[in-house]
């Protein structure tokens, strides 16, 4: 049913001032507040207005959002700034965003899914069986399933970069040394007892894939994932030896933080400091892409799940997006997250939905019910990460997108 602007607030046709006031207020409302009046808008104008207001209020310099169904993109918008300093640069449709922790699912987890199908990789095999003598005793019995679901007992984050230079004399030696430091980091709790979202676990998964496959993670992703899918603007940017398609000027990228450790605004290189130590190629962070190509990956996964693509079997995708319940109450699937109380995906994704978020202001959520997706990319950490309002905006944008698609 179509609803015109005059119906948004009941029988009173809103003025531009009233409508703007209404949109501004949804950005600060807590989750659970009834936004029914705004949601009755049957098109995407409410979503577009919310995005414009987010940019105007500097919740993120640049914002890009796409939503739709598996077979039909419904809405796509980019607005704002790819960078504010040293010189302002408007965002473009093809602007590349640092996906941050979307790397965990769109690179590392997808590679593991492909390896499960290709060679029958056992997710419950101990690491020591996969790479004998490579891990210290407290890590040897860990499994891929535990690492993928964040129940391996590893700490959430360790700032390895604080006592290491960003530009070492021997970058490859430092990369290997950081992998060793991750392996030797003491567990924070006994495996299988707590869910602790951990970058370290996915750093280990990235290293394991490199050692099992005998190649660097960025090249593995290119040959096994992105090139077969025809994705030309989804890649890691290795700091010293980037792939040909990653050799782009800084103007192609959305800038991230003015980083004290690196002494400059980061642009076209991984924002995550530990990822930088690993030369931009790691299992937890480092992937770059555009709104269009992340949207393409979302649609691909929904097609695979429905049995309409041969890239991955439906049963493989279904297994990876299912809550594992290794720790009671955990929302974690294999690599992916699922909706839970207070989740960033908002209120209208079904319990079957799956997705992930990234520190730089990115997220991807897909729902097999209705085969709908929402992709949100931003550079909310530019020029500083001290901007926590964006997290409050995420669920409202998802609610607006899902409501518009349902009408």
C-alpha cells in the first residue's frame, strides 16, 4: 500500500520543519520506541532522510546503504564525504571502504566454507592435527568451530602494535613474529566456557589458511572467491606487495582515522593497527570493497542458501549461519552473528537472519525469510574513532530499511 507524505503523521500534513524534526528524533530514540508513524511511509524516503540527517549531524562523514531482495535491489544511496582532511573529497558509488571485521565473514569464513566443500575440512579437528607442533599446549586442542564461534577462550583484543613500529626494517619478519605472539598469548578463560568476541581467533584462522594452502590470504581470496565471482573491487591491500587491482590512488578510498601511532590519516590501508602489523592481510581485518560488491556478496549468499547458486551448497551455508550454542545463550554461528536482544540489526530481522558488523562503521545483514538484505558502509572513524553515536543509528537504519521493503 502506498502512503503519501500527507499521511505520515495521521491527518495532519507535515511541514518540512515537522518532518525534519521527526527524522532527527528517531536518531536519538532508544531501541524499542514505537516509530510507527514514520514506518507507515511505503517508500524509502524515510530511510533516505535518516541517512541525510546522519551525514549532516556528522555521525559519519560518508555513508552508503543498499537493501533489497535476493533478486531485486530496492534501494542504494551513497552520500557525504570520503574524507574531510587533508582535503575534502566527496564519496562516490565506487568508493572503497575499509570493511574492518566484515573481513571475518566475507573473506576468512567464506574461504573456510569453500575448503570444507573442497577437501572436507573438519571443523572439530584439533589445531594440532591440522598443523602438528605449530601451536603451544594451551592452543593445540582448540578447534576451528571454537575459533569461528568465539568460544576458544582467547582474549578479545591485544594491542600488539603498542611496542612495535609501524614501518619495521623487515616487515615479513615482523609479520611472522606477530603471528607467533598471537599463538603464545595466554587464554583469558577455559575453552568452551564463555563467548568472547576475539580478533585473535580470526588472526589464527587466517594464518592457518595460509599455511594449509601455501599462499598469502589476499591471493587465496582473489583466486578462490573474488575472481570467480567477477568482483574486481573487493580485495586486501598488502602494504608492500599489493595485488594489481589494489594498486589504486588514495582518492579511490574512504579515509579512516588520523592515527597517532602511524602519524597520519589512514587512507587506502587497513585501519586496524594489528592488521597493519600483519601488512594489511589478516583473517580479522583488512578487506576493502564497495557498496555494490558487498551487496553482490549478500545476494550471492541468499541465492546459495536457496539452492540457486553452485558457488556454495545450500547445506554448507545453512550450517555456517546456524547458532552453534556451544555456550548457552550465545548468538554466534560459524563466523556469523545472529539477531539477539539489542543487536545492531534492529527489530525486524527474523531469528533465521545472519550478519556481522565492523569497527569502521560497516555491517551486513541477510534474512532468508523474504530473502532480504541490508548493507551499511561508512567511515565513521574519520578523522577520529571517538564517535560512539553511530552505533545508536545502526538499528534505526535497519528498521527503516526492513519496514520499507515490507510494504
